[in-house]
């Protein structure tokens, strides 16, 4: 990835848009982000669970809290699916700091001293059934650990609860996805089915309006891989520890949550 792509992030544009995002996130989703100040200075890889299907609110909620804590001038990037860069939405996402979700992009961002967000579970995670909403599952993907190791940055785990309640997600639809003619275009083996308002059962919940579910996000302590695991760590072991700490934090958020959607 070139410096030119990194430079497409526009702090002035972000500062203009953030107040509107803040109203939406705090007004509609009653977002609450805890301990954002745990993100250390310099480059860091924020690693989160992904929730909400097609309308995942993780990134805007984190972006608002990050800017509130560190200011809009501190660079924050998000590794995102290629589909976000097609069509009219492409320029918006680039200005907001979205970059392609590949290891080269991540290394470029982190080498520049910026913070980036990655959701290792991707579509597999965000379309998990609502009945498994509070389960950390990256589908065995561990590339984020290698990226943090190779760039020498800490991993900052982040967990959110509530986003998976915006619609009722029935199934990831793996068997449907394998038969879908859109499989290559969408770069996904999934064809999820969700039930929501106002159209009821829809593929991926498309066209339905997300319910105003309360979303709570918890930032955990940074993990310095070499300090905790030594100079030649086992990738699978690091991944297991990261997910275990995230699961423990998510379980705590679940215990605090009194009612679905209401929070």
C-alpha cells in the first residue's frame, strides 16, 4: 500500500462528519465505550469481535470514542472488505480511514505509527446466529497475531455487546453460500438469513432497519506479545489467549446486560 492511500484519510472531513456520527451512535444506539485511554501511544492493532450483520456499528462507535479521547488528528484506520471501496461509498470510506483488509495494508498503517482496527472473524463473525451472539469466534484466523509480531506493535483487544440484537440472525447460511452465483463477487461462502423490521425474513437482513439496541464496548489492556510470550511465540497460543481474554470480558458484559435491545 502506498503513502498516497494512507494520505486519503482526511482529518478535516472526519472532524466534520464525527458530530453527526456521534449523534447517531449515542442517540440511536446509546453507545457506551469504556477505557479507550488504554490504547497506547504509537502504533497499535485493535482486535475486535464484529457484530450487526450488514449494518455493523462497531467501527463508527469506536471511531467516535477514539476521536473523543485522542482527537480527530490522531490517525485511526480500519481494515475493510473490498466491497466497501466500490461505487459511491468508496470515497467516503477512504476519507474516513478505511483501507483494504490485507496484511500489506496493515503493516503500512502500523509502520506509520497509526492505530488500526481489525475484525479477524469478518463476515463469519458478524453473521453469527443471535443465539451465539456472545461467543468470540474468529473462524480459526490468526493472521492478526503475525501482523502484530512483524510490526512490533501491541494487540489491544476490544469487545462489544448488543450489536447482534439489531436483527435476529438465524443462520450464516454456509450451504446456501456455497451454491450462490454471487460467491466470487461477494468474496464470501455465506448466505446469511436474518429476521427484522419491517420486511421480516431477508437475506443478510438487507433492507431491514436495525433496532435501537444499546451497544456497550469494552477496551482491554494492551498485549505486548514478546513480553508475555517471548521472542519466538507460538501463534496459536497467542491467539488462544487473546480470544480467552475477550471471551471473559464479553461474558462480564453479558452478565451486566439486563434485557435484549434495551440493555
